C-alpha cells in the first residue's frame, strides 16, 4: 500500500466518522424535539 493510498483511506474514514457523528446528533435532536412535543401534547390533553 502506498502512502497516498493510506492517506486516502485515513481521510475517508475521518469523513465517514464526522458524517456519522453529525447524523447521530441530528437524530438525537429530533428525538429530543419529539419528546418535547410529546410533553406538550400531554400538557394540553
């Protein structure tokens, strides 16, 4: 494996990890928002 191939794999892995992090954060935000909406709905019920 050449050093440039290694660099590409390393960079690709970092990008994927960052994307996954962002996606998880996005889901967590949606989940929290959903929980907040649920509480609001329970309050008005």
